[in-house]
């Protein structure tokens, strides 16, 4: 069915398919809240082309020249990536909220070093997270691709060595076996890790290698496969494949299954296109190979690089979660024009230049590019550290937040500034995390993994907080008050206030939390469906005695849209760790709504009802009071009077947005509750 392309010939239909794949990514990012499969196709195509090139070298008996390949490849892709990263680093201080600067700096370094996917996985970033992610998050796929560009040639080198040592063994057969094993092993891992921890799986290199192996197997077996299919059938499969590429993200909702076996669907569709005869007058290759489409394919790498920072920057500037249809079309057009310009004036000339350079000069170009990123990020950090801190009185007067609920509060005029945080900042309003607890503490598995030091008296004066935290002893000193926060994100949201209290009072504050894991012993049905919670709570409860905290703080109920559940089994398990000299506080949870109140207010038109909410929790007494009252050393408090004053939940209090989404508080608001929380903590300790 498929004609064998002459050696060195570039199939223009592949360039056209690359453009279609990347354009799908762009369109879905701008307008749709679904996975397109375009990135998976792009990754498989890169392995397909790499495999064709190296397989031809082996067939012809030519040297693989790996150092030359590596340096030329990275000299071709790094400069454009560096330009994108530098543009983000230089513009971020003027465009992005200050709360996202630190993560942007870290992501810039991780992107330049092709480590972005592991950075995102380590920081529990979810691809499906609400709101607008940071402007370099899309480098995750390029980081995985960079790993393959290093590892794949080594597989070819081993196959070539074996073929020379034992001439009866054909290198192509070895390669098919090797990539077949990678395909099966990586796909099995991807299916398992996706079911276990999808957020981590999305960025896991090991769970993505099978997609590259798919492209390599297609390159090695493509001629045989296409020859076995009649021409008309191949033509029909090619057109059906293109339809699948375009529609899979719309027809199949892969949100909860990606990147497991479901990613086979877009890859199979792309494979059908690749196996079709590119010279068939009525085939799909004729369309994809048209000069204008193939020409756009040449700029597909640049398009992928620039579209995401442009999109993120725009929604931050307009202070909305997403652009309108017309605005989205403008973003796509601007991204496309910029990509074409970058390809024509940067990528193309550099490729021509580096193809004539030797490995040393190409390597120097790569090192200089990465060095520029590191230098700019370092400079940005120094500027931030040396900048004067704004007068707190101005911030308090303009954005008092929960302070207005204190009886002694006296307003000095009406705030003239907009409320904070902005809508664009909302997705980044999680409480700030801290360095990991020292590894030599050797806490039970998940407790050690999730443990972090929010503050300690030694960290305040240290130049490097991470270094200071890494040397902390497991047994706190006699003069150190150790506070331990344990739970899920509804505990973590209060860590902003507890951290500030700890700084003021010289406490050591530790946090061990896992998203969506409610206080419960092993096997409790409250955490059914969350495999990550199976070991979490047993390990955390076992870590309490080695840590020996003076104060333990957790959440003892789970709010629902129409009520709340008391975590009685979890309270009973925690009560076993009550003892003299230790106070355990089980806070009541905060309400949960069907819709975010801040998001409701942003979409509200004149004449619409106000975006306020009632909740059954607000009309009922704290159910934890009779439960923990008889337990010596345990107590509770209900924070909802400062979250929903007068038993009504509102989007803003004191010119500060209260809600990040439909059930999490913003970091900015929790920070304003510090004095009120301190008063409650004192009262709770006295009652215990």
C-alpha cells in the first residue's frame, strides 16, 4: 500500500500532521476543557522520525555519531526554548501576580534543564487543576521528549554493537524487541499509576515512554503493515485516522483515564495516517502534504512553545479564567504569527548554522543558553529579595479582610483599591508550602514523604531555609513548641495563619497533608476511591509519637453541599495519642457549595440575585463539642463565624475574596484571620 520513501526524503504529510496535532493542543487549551491527544501524537511523531533516521544509518552501515546527534539536536531545540523562557522571566514581574513569582522562577530553571515534568509531579500539580496554571507548565512534554532524545540513540547503539558482534542477529529485530518491551512495560505502568495517582501519572516519564515506543515500532514495522493492507482499505483508514485525530478529544472524554490506555486512541488514529500512502492522489497524505500545511508544520515546535505563555498572560491581564471565543481566536492568531516569525528568523537560520558546526560548538551554544536562563532567574530572585517591603498599614487599610470582624476594628475611610486576590490569582491561592522535613527523621513512609517544615525559629535568620530545615533534630528542644498540622487541603488552608502565629511566637510548625484524605483509620469507607489515602492516615498517626508535638491540629468533620459528616472513627483513632502536655484540636470543617461564590460574582449581571449562600452547618451547633469534650487533652473550635459571619457566606469580606473555589479559602483571606485564629487556639488550649 505505502511506497517506500527515498532515503533522506521528508514526508510532507508528516509535517502537516505535526501541525494538526499542535494546533489541536492550542485550540483545546484556549477554548475547551478537555484533552485533545495532540501532545501524545506529537511525542510519537518525534520518536517515529528519530527511529527512521537511525534505522537507515544502521541499514547503511553508517556510524551513528551519537555525540554529534545529541549536540546538534539540542542546539536546534534549546535556543527557541531559551528565548521563550527568558521572555517569561523578563515579563513575569510586570504581568504575573507576585504570589506566583517563586513557582515561575523554579519552573524556568526546571524547563531549561529538561526537568519540568518531574518538578510538576513532585509539587502535586494537577494537569486538570482549576484556573490558569503557570506560563511554563507546558514544558513538561518537552522535558520528557528531551529524555528520549538522549536515551533512544543508546538503544540503537546497543543494537548496532550486537549486530556487529553477531552478524546473524539483525539489528532491526533487536530494535523491535526492545521497543516492544518498552511499549508493554511502560503502558502497563501507565495504566497502573493513572489509576493510582493520575496527577502524578500525567507527568511521569515512565508512563509516557510507551507513546514514543509506539512511534518507533510504527517506523520499524510500517512498510510491512501498510503492504499487508489493500490500497483502498489503507486510504479509508488514513481518512478515518485523520477524523479520529480531530475528533477524539470531543467524542471521547478521556479526562479521568489519561494518560493510561486511552491514549492509544489518538495514537492509533495518527498511526493510520502514517501508514497511508503519502503519494495517493485521493489519500489523506495529499491533503496533509500540501505546501501551506506542511510549511505550518515546520513552525509547530515554535507554536507549542509560545501559545501557552501568551494565553496565561492574557487571562491574567483581563482578570478572567478564560478568554471569550473572539479573544481566543486572537490568541491563536497571535501565537501562530509569532511562531511563523520565530521559525523563519530564528529556528530556521539556527538549524542551518548548527548543522555545519561541530559537537563542541553546538554544545557551547546549549550551555550558554541554559546559563542565560539560570543567570536571569538568579538576578530576578536577587531583585525580589532586595526590594523594600511595602508598608503593612497601607495593605491593612485597603484590604483588612477578617480584621473587620474584630470588635476593636475601626475603618479609616472606604478602600479605593480593587479586592484581592484577582480572579487570575485565585488558582495560586493555596497556602505556601515549606521545605521537606529532614530525611533522617525516618518517619513512617507517607508521613515522611508529605511532611514539611512551615516555620522554625532557626529558619527566620537562616540565609537558606531549606538548609536550616534539613538539620532540624527529630526531638524538638525543650524551649521549642512543636505544632503539627495533619489532614487534607482543608487543614492546609489554615496553615497560613498557623505559620504566621508560629513565626511571631517562636513555634516550630510542621504540616503533613494529602489532598482529599479525610481523618480516618485504615479501611474507613470515608476515603473509599482514594487509593493514595490507604497508607496515608495509618502512617501519619504512627508518626505522632516520634514527633511528639505539643499541639496537634486537624479537621474533624467533612463538609458536603447539603450538610456535614462527623469523622468519629478518625477522632477515636486520634484520641489514642492524647496525653498530658499535648493538646489536640479538631477543627470543624468549612462549608462547601455547588458553585464558587467568587466565580458566581464574576459572572453576575445587573439584576441577578446576590452571590451569597446559606449552609446547614451554619445553623447547627458544632457536632464535635460533645464528641471530644470527654477526652482529656482534646478540644475543638468552629472557624465558620469568621468565614461566614452572621451565618451567611459571601464572596468578599473586608475587600478580600474569601473563597478560592467552591470550598477552599484564599491564602490572602486566611492571612487576615491570624489574630482571630490565635485567640481561638488559646481558648482551645485552655479548655483542653
